[in-house]
């Protein structure tokens, strides 16, 4: 079997990459009814890099993140994971319904054995960060869609803070699956800013799925475009530090390419 | 193949009186001797330091299980389950040491039934598969050539009464006090008294059995129990009225309900309270199991009885001893 | 859910009034208890009335359907002699202990069946097979193996309750949306942490149903086990009382026994399972009122 | 889930090869059946081996633990005389009929309890109370009311199974995410349509667990009911066979009876509930393998 | 009690409005812990109108839609519902997990008693419309987030077609809660176009919640802005037929107002 995940340090050259895909493929099901979600994907995220993943709906972005997070196994190819356990923001909020908002944010800290007082403080701080201060004692079913998404975001941020134990010394990695899709423009702006701040402050690498080309260009240092059925890397753009007209041009170009990819699929 | 393991060697001569004696009995008229003995404190009188733990059972098989499992030392029990206990443990686990009641079983029927032939196609009830009455009925039917023509149903006594009242059952071969209850409460007639089928009208209804190991280890305690039994039987036979009151009081205490005076009178009239287990009938009872198609071969009952202690006690009390009729040798 | 019980209040009364809606006072505990207790009491009263009417109509002879008053007299006798406490205490404390032990055995068993494929295939059907064995079947073996004591009774109870609780847990675990354990894994939950912090709480609503069934099984098994024997060591429980009624062919006593057992069943449901269930469902927004 | 069983194949072999992954042939039915059947058989064989060893070690006297071969001889006799079919048929057909009737009664009852607040409060606890009544408690009343026939047996079975199934359904319904009935309502589902098309299918995974418990209850109640009476009119079922063994203090026969009842339990689980459960869980992506 | 819903025809003046709010308020919970989601909301949707609802995350948009759909009852005020049963696209996809994608789309038709063949055809057509042709036999858990959202959209469209029976003659109403949030730009464009086409063809009124001001201006004839805690109607804009610079200006203006509303709330 060629599909393996190496959790050991992957040293290609002499850089420790948080994650590297070697011709990774993923199919669901077997036989006639199988769906090939990803095929021959080569992708690497450098330490501290902010990579945005774009692609049509259903092209395999979530599948790719799941592979990185170790929640699924590739059917072909190989994934080298150099980072400590990646933190994940899932596409659905997927909050634990029996825990309050604060309890959900505390959960990864509890699993890591952080003492109670510290956990509390951290959770309160993170809820404040996602603009949910004072709502820590609400249950998931009492929150609006966007609020839930923000709690999930805070929870993922809480789980990145584990840089002790087995994760010590390894680069950290944050996987985010459309984390801002249910947020209004203003909240989104604020959180984008926070995310960039956290990224710069901690040096964590981020793999960020979005549908908003503008957001991808604004946040990412690199934008990766996936094709549909099967998902493959079509093209990449370096977009670090673009602003004003250059940014607009990049958005324009990526949009055009996206359109091309999607329509070619629709035609096929 | 099975490892050989000797049954625990019994210390010859015993180990002195037991710390406690666990005695099984049923809240039933046929266990009158047990009820009287318990009520009057006759068993404890001679037991001395040995603590008596009376344990009430609802059915024979459970008492047999408790004896075989070693959580009961002695028990009053029907003769059928007693034979089963002996046979199923390959003649090891229990010994028959005394009788308690003889007689007291009748075939009662609907008034419309007047002769055995009328039973054809009818439903006849006995209390439990393989118990004394069940075997008796099946053997009797066999002899009358009615086997297979009569529907034999096993039903708990209490439910037999209800079913008979409802007319769902046409006849029943029952021990006391149930035959009396059917006669007095449900208008049944007696077609046959089992006494007429046995020589001298004697057959064992309730007997006392003891765990072999207990008997070997604590003969003193068993002797004390037996002297209590003999005293209880004396008590019951001397003053029947008093005995009836005592039995009824115990029934009320144990089950929350007593019997009607008429029922207890009639029931007492049909039983004999005696220490004689009528050993001579056991060979026949075992053979009847085959006739009744309960067993393929007759259970071996030789070696079942051990009346040494009973006869000692009876002798001391100046009463006639009982005859083992060869049942005490293998 | 019936619309919130608002007092009439004009909207113009001021916006502040709306910040804390003018609701029926929450503190009216009496009313809430009444709302809880009345419906079952009403149902019971209705049942008794029907019974009395059926009896008074002499639709059936008395030995088929006893008079309510006769049954009540029996129960009253038990109460006035204080015997009822012995009956309740003997049975209930045994059932609780048996249930607690069953829980300790069944939870690891259920977790293993639900999470380990080989165990599920190998042991799973056997557990269901065990569950289908009537308690009385174990009575002879229990007496032989354990003797006439509480161990035998607990053995019978365990064999009734463990498979049921384990199966309930498996069914609860099977319904956990797969995303939750995945999230747990992504948040760094190990094998034990995942079970403790994700799987068990996630399975709780389904598991509670299983617990209820498990309790019913253990209680019923106990009733069967109590028929074995009564001795000073064992004490007399409700099962024995019922059996006495049965062996005396005394329908009033049978009814009294059934009623007492029924009362315990309803009591445990109202005092233990109902509040537990309500709080679990409410915390997750699963209350029927949300529909 | 173990990683998909792929044959080694170089990725360079061409992209077309990937479109239909080179999997272990699905048609290998034999292997899949073996994978299903082996673990339980293995567990059973292990159990028998332990039994034989315990027996051979003469750890207990023979009347406490019968020889496996003695029990097998009894079973073999039943098989060779064909009596086993009568036993199975009598019991299983009664259980199936009783279960089916219970289902018809329990489903509307469960729906009413889960959806109507007054019924939940009024009847809910009573149903749980009923569930805690041992089946034997009903035997005297059943004989009085129905007589010595199948009706009495079905009555006992119903009283055992109906509350259990109803409670299982309630617990399944309580776990339905409230969004689903809301969606149903928004899509135009009326009272009946909502129950038929939304609530019942949504509650199915939880309900299946309840059904399993309900089956266990009805089967066990049947075994208790069959003890009522042995009579040619009623036919002999497994319960009677077991009871006869107990009456005769024949531990081998008791074991044979237990084994036969157990076999039926395992069989029903493997042939009915397991496939049902698997298909329901799989269709909803709730398989344990997804974890 | 002043909170009532009148399902009868509400004829104010002589126009039959699909829905009209009179000083509607909605609070969750009671006593100290109660949350006031909506307060004193006056809002009407005209027959055939396309109204977009904007507001910060958690301001009460979903609550408002639930009130219109009759899934919740207002605590104060009064709602006049003049339309037949509104069709709803929920914020979560909320597909029935035991039904295939096609089964989910067919569900409202089945509930309305449409015969099988007709149901099939309609479902296939609607799936084609949301670009999911050929995926009708997939189960919800086999679909990506965006695909699920599109199935939910198709399902809602299927439920609007019921214009017989009790709904006959009444104006129809479509409630949509961020229906395009999980979609890539291109798919979203296509579906926006389709939605406009359906709107024009059927004359159904639409109440559309979105976070994307651009989308609101593009689709809506009127844009309504809700404030947060409690949700009230702050301002409305007529944006019918705007294009080019005018459109950009409107977006700019609404964005500024939104920012103001949100920051004022944050300050409070
Ligand atoms: N468990 C599964 N079983 C079968 N097919 C699946 C499964 N999960 C995903 N797929 C299929 O894999 C493909 C990619 O799905 P994925 O969720 O990765 O898409 P995505 O890029 O995240 O889309 P979106 O932007 O809509 O979330 C889709 O065609 C989907 O139908
Ligand atoms: N069932 C509930 N119980 C208690 N509070 C609730 C409940 N539902 C909603 N809320 C509260 O009501 C407010 C409005 O929620 P709503 O879901 O309407 O927001 P929204 O405008 O849809 O937000 P989003 O854009 O994030 O989806 C929130 O503060 C939320 O916490
Ligand atoms: Mg996705
Ligand atoms: Mg919302």
C-alpha cells in the first residue's frame, strides 16, 4: 500500500515543513459508486506560512483538510506531517451540545490537562476575542449561527496553545474551513484582523479554506486553487503584501481562473 | 474425562454440634410438623448452642437446589423432589432421615364426573411435573388404560383452584389443603383418595432430608432436630385443635393469610402426622416414575435412608421405631 | 409549547419593561409541582374509579376482580404494622445495589462493544442472547453456585440488567453524530479522554433510555429472584409478598402486591429518571416543548 | 475503519486507474460472511472450552455443573426426535405474534407520550411503572381473566413488551434534533404527515434500540408465561422445557433449556436486528467505522 | 396577551401583504436570564417584493424568519400573515439524514401528496438547477457543505410550488437564511441569477437574509438593516435597479451604517 502518513519529522532538504502532500489521492466508497475527491495533489505548507485554499463547492477542500488533520487516510500517495497536532476549525461549528460556549472553548484545554482556573481565564479571553464576551454560559442551541461559528473558532484557537509535550519544538499548524462564512462584514473584518495578528505573533502556519477570493488575497501569502472532480492543484499565486490596484488585479485574475476551472468542469 | 476428586472426607465421629442448622420448610398444611415445631420452639430446645435458621421455600426444586448447593442443611420436602435430589446427585448429597406427613392427596373432580372413564377427553391437573401427585396420577391413568386419553396439565395449586372455579379444569390430583379447598370452595367431589392405592393407606407426603455431609459432621445436631420433630409430631397428634390453631397462625404469619376453619379441619382429617416415612414405598415411587414416563429408568433409591438417629430418638421417647425396608443399604 | 404565559401588557408601557418580560412569577413552586404531579395522580384516580365501577357492576365475580377497598385494607394493614417498610427496604436496596454493580460492569462492556469491531461482532450478539434469557432460568443455577444468599440474588439481577444496560449504551453510542468524536480527536482527545469527555456525554440521551430499560430489567429480575426463598438472612421483599398472594390464590393480595411494585416503579421513574432526563434534554435543547 | 484494502499499485500507473480504485473484489462474499460469523462462533467455542475445562477439573460436583457432553446429548435427542422444532416453533411464533401486537399498541402510545405534554405527564410514569412489574405477577390475573389458553399468554407478553417498546420510542423521539420537525413543519407537514415522514424515521436509530429491548422483554415475558401451565392444549415451548428441567432438578436439562433460549436470542439478533441496525446506521453515516 | 398571529388574510388598505409585523418583540427565556432578540419590529413585505435583511451576527435575523414561518410565537406584538405557507431555506442545511438528496427535495412534494413520477421529475429538475444533477442518490453525509446547502435550497424551491389547496390565491413567500454563504463565488453568481429569474417568473415575495452587502444590493429591491440586542429596524434603503457607480455608492453607504450600528452596540 502506498498510502501512508508519516507523523515523524519530515525533513526535505533541511526545512521542517508543517505538512507536505506527495501525490495524494482520496476516493470515497469502492467499486462503481466510488467518488474520487482528490487526485495527485502535491502541496506543501512552509513553517509560518498562510496559505488560502480556493475551489468550487464540492471540489475536495474539506477532504484535504481532514487528511491533514489525520481524520481520514489517503487512498493513494503520502502525507508528511511535520507539525504538532494541527488545530482545526470545522466547516460546521460542531459544538458539543452538552457544554456551554465556555465549556466548549475549554474542552481542548481540559483534554490537555490544563488546570481549571487557567482554563477559565483562557476561555474567557478567547470568547472576548471573538466578540462573545459574557455569553460563555449559553448553550449551543441558544446561540445564533454566526455565534456558534465564533465559538468554534475560539475553541480551535484554544487547541493551538498546546505547544508543550509531544508537540514541543514542532511547527504548529492551524486548519480553517470557511471560518468566517456565517459572519457579517464588520465582525468578519475584526476577526480577520485578529487572525492576522495571531498569525504574526505566534508564527503558526495556517491553511485556510474560503470562497471569498477577496478574503483569500487579503489574508494569504499564497493562494492555491483546486479544480473539481477530481480535486487537483490547478494553480498557485503568491499574494503576499499586495495592496490597492495590485490586490484588485490579483482578485480579478484569480476570479477569472476560478470561473474557467468551474465552467470546464461543468462542460465535462 | 473428568478429574477424580473425592467427596470431602468426613471426619469420623463428627465435629461436634454445628454452629447453625439451616432448615427448609414450606408454608403448607402438609408441613404441619415443621410449622408446629417452629412455633412451639421444639426444634431449638435440644439444639443447644446451634442456631436454627428456618428458611421458607415456595417449591421443592428450589429447596433441592439449596441443599445440593450446600446452603441448606436439612429440609422438609415432598417425596418426589426428595427422590430427585438423591438421584441427581448420584446418591451422594442427601439422606432421608425421617417422615413428617403421610397421606393427604385426592383426585377431586367436577360433580358430573363419577367414574374414571368419564375423564376421557377432560383436563386433569397436577401441581408440577414429576412431583408426587403427578407421578401418582400418570401411573393410575396408565393402570386404568386411560393414558393418552386424558389431558394432563401442570399448574400451580392456587391457579388450579381459580381455573377449576372457572370450569376450565375438570379434575385435579392435589395435596392438602388444596383438595379440601376445591371441595369446599369450588364444589368439587372426591373421585379417589390416594390412600386407597397404598397398602395400609400410607404413603409419604412430606419427609425430612438432610445433607449427607452435615449428617456425618454433626450427628448431634441432627439428633437434636429429630427429637424436636418427634416432639412436634407428638404435640400435633395429642391436641389436634391446638395444632390446627398453631398451623393456621404460622400460615398467617408467613404468607399474610390464614385458611378457613372448614378447610383446615378437612385437610387435617386427611393427613397423618407421623415420623414414619413409609420407607417401603420408595422403591415403588421410583419405579412409578418410569410408568408415568417421567424418567427413562427408575432412579436408584437404595442407600437413601438413614434412620439410625431417628430410631435412637424414637426409642428414647418410648415410641415404636421405623423400618428402613432395605432403603438404608446400597 | 404553549405560548409563553404573559400577562397582558401594552407594548407602549415602555421598552424597559421588555428587557425582563413580565412573566408568570417563576417562584410559584407550588403551581409547578402541581402541574407535574396532577396528571399522573389524575390518571391513577381515573384508573381506580374505573376499577370501582367495574367491581360495583359485578361484571366479574369477586375472585376475578377484587374490591378496591379490600386491596386497600391489605395495604393499610401493611402500613399500620410497619411491614411495608421492610418490604420496600428489602427490595429497593437490593435493586439499587444490583443496578449499581450492573452499571459498573455494563459501561466498560458497552464501550468495548461499540468501539471495537471484533468485540462487537464476537460478543455483541451473545450479549443480546443473554438479554433474552428469562431471569427465572438462572435461579436454579444461582442457588447451586452461590447458595441461598444475597449473592445468588445479585447474580440473577446482574444477568438481567448488564446486557440491557450494555445494549442501551451501544445504541446510544451508535447514534452519536460521527462529527463529534472527530472533533474530539482534532482537539487532542486520546482514547480515554475521548470516551470520557466526548463519547459518553454525547451518548447520554440515548443511554438514559437504556438505563431506564436496564433498571426495569434489574427490578423485574429481582422480583423473580426474591421468589427463591425467605429466610431471616434474606428478609422478605415485595416479590415474596406477591408470591404469597399467588400461592394462596388470593386475588386481593396479588393486586396489593402488584400495586406496591407498581408504586415503586412509578416512584423511581418520577424521582430519579424523569428529572435526570429532563435536565439532560433541556441542557441540549432537546425538550419536547421545543417542538 | 482500517485503511481501505488497496492493492499495491504505483501512482504513476496512470490516472485512469485511480478513477475506479483497485480494491479487493467486493464479490468475495465468502470472506465477508466469514468475517461476520467467525467472531461470535469463536466466542461461543471459547465459552464451551472453558466450560469443558472447568468440568474436567471437577472443580464443582457434577450436579452443580453438568458435563457439556451430557447437555449436548439432551439437545441431540431433541434434534433427532424432531421435538426441537416443536419447541422452537411454539415459542418463536408466539413471541413474534405477541411482539407484533405489542408494536401496534406501543407505537401510537409512544407517539402520544412523546408529543402530548399532558399524556407525557399523566401516562408516562405509569407506563414506566408497568414496565417494572414482573411478568409472573400477571400470570394469576391472566388465567383468571382469559383462561388457560393462548390469550392469557399473549396478555402477559403484551404487558411486558408494550411499555418497553413505548418507552424506547419515546426515548428515540426525545433525541430527534428539534430542527428536523421544524423543517418538516416549514415544508408543510401536518400532524400525521410530520409523524409519518419526519418524526418516526428521525427517531428510528434510537427506536431500534428500544425495539431490541422490547423484543427481549416480550421474549422473556413469554418464557415466564409459558411456565403458567404445561398442557397438551398449549403445546410445549422452550419455557416449559426449561421449567420441566427445573421441576425435575435436572441441571443438564436446565442448561439445555438455557442454551436453546440463548440460541434463539442470538439468532434473532443476528438475523433480524443486526442487519436492520446496520442498514439504518449506514444509510445515515452513523457506522462505528466512521469514527 | 397581545402576541397573536393572524393567519387570515390581512387586508390593510386594500393590498394583501404576504407578511406584516406590528411592533413585534421576541424574548427567549424568562426572568433574569432572558434574552431579548427582537423588539418593536415594524416591517412589511409587499406582494412580489424582494427584501434583503442585513444585520450583525446574532442580531435576530433568524429569529425574525422563524416568526414569519410560524415556527416560533412572538412574545409581544402581532404578525399578520397574508401569504400561503412560506417556503424556508434554513441557515443550517438541516437535511433529513435518512433520505437521499433527491428524497430530501421530494419531501415537500410528498407531504403535499404529489404523485411519485411527477415528484421525481420535479426533484431532478431542481437538483439540476442548483448544479447537483446526477447527485440525487447521495446521502447528506456524503455531500460537501456547499452541496448540502444547495440541496436545502432546492428543497425550499420545491415547497414553494404548492399553490393549490389552502394556499390558492394567496401571495407566496420565500424565506431564505443566508442560502449562499457556503458557496464559491461562481456557483453563487449562477444561483443568484437563477433566484432572480424564479422571482421574476413566479412573482413570489422573498425575504432574504445575508451578510454580504453587495449581494443584498444586487438582489434586493429593498434592504432592511437590523440593529443588535435588541434587534430593531434601524434603516431601510430602496435599491431597486441600481447599477454601476450608484450600486457601489449604496454598498458603501450601507456598509458605513452597518459599521455604525455594530460599533454603537459594542460600545454599549
Ligand atoms: N463521506 C463521504 N462519502 C462519500 N463522498 C464524500 C464523502 N465526503 C465527501 N464526499 C465527496 O467528496 C467531494 C468533496 O467533498 P468536500 O467536502 O471535500 O468538498 P468541499 O471542497 O469542502 O466543498 P464545500 O466548499 O461545498 O464545502 C464531494 O463530491 C463529496 O460528495
Ligand atoms: N433558543 C434560543 N434560546 C435562547 N436564546 C436564543 C435562542 N435562539 C436565539 N437566541 C438568541 O437570540 C439572538 C438572535 O439570534 P438569531 O439566531 O436570530 O441571530 P441571527 O441574526 O440569525 O445571527 P447570525 O447571523 O449569527 O445567524 C442571539 O443573541 C441568540 O443568542
Ligand atoms: Mg467543505
Ligand atoms: Mg441566523
